[in-house]
C-alpha cells in the first residue's frame, strides 16, 4: 500500500479543503494510505515533521511556499516530493498595491526546482512552473456532485436571484459590478443580489441579501441562485485562478456569467453552459439574457452540471490524483 503524507496550510483554507481534504476518501477507496498534517510554525515542530517524511513513499506539499532552507531539508528527507498549487502564489493578492514579490518568486522557483513533480491547478500555472521543472501535470480543482441540492428551474419567485459566493478578500471583484451593471439591472428587472460570504457589502439601489457562508449550507444556498457571478479584473494574479466559483455554480446546475480571464473560457463554453464576457460592461447583456429567458437558463444549467460531472467532480479528479500518485513511484 502506498503511504502518502499530505502537508497542508490550514484545513479552514479553501485550497487545503478542495485540493486535498475533499479527495482523501477517493484515495482511501483506492487503497492509498494517507496522513494529513498542517505545516507548523515553530522551528522545532518543522524539523520533527520534515524528519517524518522518510516514513512515507510520497510527501505531498499543498501550496505552502517554504523558505529555501526548509525546502532543502524537506528535499533531503522526502523519498518522493510533490508540490501542488492552484493560485498565482508567486504574486501578491490583488488587494495589495504591488503584485510583484521578489521573495515569493524566489521561493517558488527554488521549491519547484527541487521537487520531483509539480501539480498545477490549470495550464497557466503549469506553464509558469514548467520554467523551473520539466515534470509538471495539470489536475483541476474538484467539486462535489453527489447528493447535493440542484437548482429547481421550475420554481417561480418574485425576483430573479443573482448570486455570488466567495471569501471576504475577493469581495472587491464583486464590487466591479456595483457601480453600473447591477444598479442598471435592478432598474430594469426585478432582481435580488445574494452574497454568500463572511462579510456583507452594500450596493446602492440594489436589493442585496447577505448570507453568512457556512460549509454545511453553502451547497443548498448556491442551489437557490438563478444565475452565478464571477467578475474578475484582468491581472497577473487573477489569470492564475482555477475557476472554482464557476464550478460551484455549475455543479448546482446554475449557469455562470464569468469574466474572460485566465482559464474561465475553458471551463465554461460561452453560450452553452453560461456566458464568458470580455468586459465588465458586457455582464449586463449576459445577465439580462438569462433573466428574460428561463428556458435557456435551465438548458445552460443542465449542460453546466453535466460538464462538471464528467470533468471536475470529486470522483473524476480523485481518480486522476490516485493514478498520478501510483504512477509517480
């Protein structure tokens, strides 16, 4: 039996949950023995953890950028070392004034050079990692499709629910629609903007309902959306995103409207499973179309759901990861 040690940042973080924790049952069903630990902060605990790595066939480091010293130590003790990431972690987040980070870039370069294999969440991230390591594969982020609530497109409501789900740090992306697009839609149609997050924002002249995000209820809340939103600015950081928000909507048979940034067009086929628009202003027409055409909305949602089941479900992605782990030995 293959023994794999997964090192994550924090079980509360989306990447740790989506890229590792959600896939563990699939790996265990495939007779892979797994142990999961959070990367410690104290130097003593780090050394203890790193020395444990020799007990495992594979050490799988998820997204954590280590110092060159920690990377060198991990490389020394790990029999086989894999690094997984699903964001442009070599840049700072858009909320910071400057995206460039010399320290992040150097850590990323050194780490990717030292590992046996890099697992990237999309082809853009893979291309970046390929500059430093020739052994790079793409495994997308996965969403659960089994036993989750689905959008009931036959249910009639007084208002069309336009939804957004995400962390507080990403609320500025939603605010890209708050100055013109959503107020204009609110004037022309009966809508409610539903925000599923840890913090609320106000959008003038728009009926906004804030729903506190909880992992236990997020799937049922998303299934109440009629349309899902994923606006993004076109930056070096956002180009690395793996489209998880769109995948969540699609899993619930909710058609998404996404910015044409990064790999969104590869996840959502424009006009078939949702809309992918090249500017913020174009969100208006795309959302308007879905508001006014309930039949098309349902058709897109059904096709979106099928695509996720076929390519981005936990079962499908978990099997890909299992095969990758076995093939790496």
